[in-house]
């Protein structure tokens, strides 16, 4: 059966039952039908002083284009912990429509380990991402409206872009205001995908609605004739934007197929944004569960680095255990196998690909000082000798490993890793950031590039140098950095999979995201509006004669 058929044929519990199971009261949820709910502010107030559970962060080695199953492993671990009678709660990101209709598919797990209702979560869910799109584009409309009615703020350069939660490369750069009407000022504009919008980051990093309102007001929309920043609050836009987001800021409660409570909220990409679910969702989950399993996007060089350097810094969090997801196919891919041959036996590629995994282990264990375990996510094409090879290589490095078979067996396939995580979470750790707040922007970039990516050095294009100076002149150099780069390589070149030779990274541009409170650093050819593949997944998605959605995976 397909993932969607497995999900559809599993009987879910009413969301009230799930809420009770994780310790929420009836007045603390707002139901969106039988199987979805919003968790309101009453829960945050009641649980404010409750002791936190253990935080388990799931990340990965650099992935293949189809992903390595971080969400699948995250769900399996939570289900496995609950099978051991541990009180576990999931805290995951919301899927973007871009990958759903693109190449990667949905983000609700797979096989017997999924969050449900799968179709709803992968599509419109509770409307959070649509609300972010609307708030983003309201600000754009107010900018152009202000210019139309005389431009009192003397806006000279607009840096704020519109957004859409679909992959549409045609919209990366557009000309607007071409109707020819009197007073309309044509200008160049562009679109980001919604999950790369600064408003998505703001929603995920806000403590509450008051904090959200302030951060929205702090957004820099452009610069005036004196090259001074203009803020969203100068346009009096933040109040209406907050109103559009008043429900979106409340975390969503759903369940796994084995009825483990799952808080799914916020969905920034990790290659072009900060890649973590909301602080509110994670902190609430830590009050509700003895163990909280969360994941950060793509490999640990992206999502986990940002989870640790940005989210943990802002939310005063630290993981008790980090799980690095690896697959036989990804090891071969980063050892020289082509995308087409990753499911074929190739002992040399498997051996060479271990270097990529070793680097991620080193980073998290030695650079960040965290407790680490490798989850080998099993595919039915994996050979026993390949699995044993990986296990023996990790034993040589004194690294704990567990074979995870959640896709085929559900929580039962993650009992071993759940037991190992429970023991590992009792071990002391020495968590530390890669850079300090008072480091310069270039020092922060240098530290991440050399320590985490393994780069030899960093080079800057003239535009990047200019914008770094501008950010420093505004007194914002103490903010953390959010590096946008390819997910497929430790370098900034998506084709340099093995990184055998010394490499440098090139900083193409730098942008201040003042509302979110970080500086975006653009490397290589990364785009903030992805495109569709030659054969998008959308071609195979339809409604059958019985009214069922087919083709979402």
C-alpha cells in the first residue's frame, strides 16, 4: 500500500482523546474537525512553571534528492518511546506545498510511521502557511500603496518581496505596476516561497502574540533617499499583519498512526531559511512530554546548525540527545554513486561515503559537545552486509548506532533506538555555540564555514561586503547568522558531493532580517524561490472516482 492508503486505512482517535493523553485540558484546544486542533494560550499559562522533559533532536547526514527520512525516523522514535511506556510527544514542522507538488513529496513520514490526517497536513492543514502568505503580501500591498499616494517616507529602494507557497521559478524576479494608470510607479519585485518569508521565521521565533507584533513592526521593508532603513511599523502595517496571524501563532495538535501526540507548527526550509519548527511548539511539547522528539531540516550542516546556533540561543534550549539519520543510499551517493545507481551494491562508494557521516558526527559531538547516536534508516534494498559494514565502521569510531525499521514495523521498529536514547539522555553533555554574539559577521561566517563545513576559507563578492558594512553600521552585527546554501554538499557546490579536495565557500550576498533577528548569508546558487522538476509530483496527484486524493507521498 502507498503511504496515503496506509494513513487512510488507520483508525484515528478523536483529537480530544489525544489532547487528554498529553495532559491538555478541554478548554485549552480549539478543534478543527475530529482530528486536528489548535492549542490556545490557556495551556501556555497553566504549564509555564512545569519542569521540562528531555529534548531529542533528529538531524541527518547530507541527503540525496529524495531525502533520508528524518521525519519518518522522528515519528518512529516517538512511537518507540511510547511503546516503552515513556511519555513522548513529537514537535515537527508543517509541510510546504512546494515539495508536495515538486520532487520531494510531503513531510508527514511514511509507511507505518506517519502523522495524520496525512492529506490535510500536507495540503492546507489549519491554514497557517496561507495566513503567512497573506500577511507577507499585505505588507507588500501597503508598501506600493504608500508609494502611490505620495511616498511620504521617501522610499527609494524596496527590499521586501512578495511570496507564494509553491515552486514557481518564473516569479523569482518580476516587474510590477505595469497597468499604465496615473501615479502607479512600475518597479522590479520578486517572490520568495512562503517558507522562506521572514514572517515564517518571525512566527517560529516569537514567544507570544505581543512578541510577534513587535517583531513584525521591526521588519525592514527598504531604504529611503538617505539610505536609512524603513520599518513595517513606519507603514503602520504590523497590527493588521498580527491579526492575520492570530490563529497561525497557536500550535497545531495532531497524532501519529499509533496515536502519539504530535505538535506540528511552523515550516521554514533549512537550505534557504532556519529550518526549525516554532519555539512555542517545542517549549509547549517540553511541558507536556517526558521526551520530546523534534527534527531540523536537511543535513546537520543546515537545520541542526541553525537549530543550535539560532533557535537554542534565542529560546534558551539545548538537546539532550542528537540523532543523525543515515541511509545506505545516501552513503553511496556521497561516496561517488550516481543518483540513478544509489540502490545498487557499490562497496567502494559505501566506504567512501562514510566520510560525510563522520563529519556530521564530529561536528555535533566535538564542535557542539552533544550526545550523538546514528539512526540507520532501513530501506528494503539494503543488504545485510552493507548494514553490518556501517555498524562496524561506527563501532571503530566508538559511535552508537541503531537500525531503525519504523517504515515497515512502526514503533516496534524503533524500540532499540528508543532504549539507547533513554540511556544516552542521562549522560552529561557540554553544549556550546559555534560562535559568540559579539563576533563580527565575517567571523561568524568563518567559524561555521571552517568548523562545520570543513571549508578552507571564505571569499566575498563586492555586494556581500557592501551589505555587511551596512548591517554593521546599523549596529546589528551581534545577531546570529542564517546561512542559505545547498543541502546536498558540505560545500556551497551541489555537485561537490565528496568534498575530497580543499574548498572555499563564496558569500554572494548578505541580508538583514531585522524582524526575525538574524542575518541571512547567501552562498553559491541557492534560490529563495525553488523551481519544479521536469516531472513534478503534481502530475500524479488527483481525486479518484470515490472522492479520495491519490498521489501524495
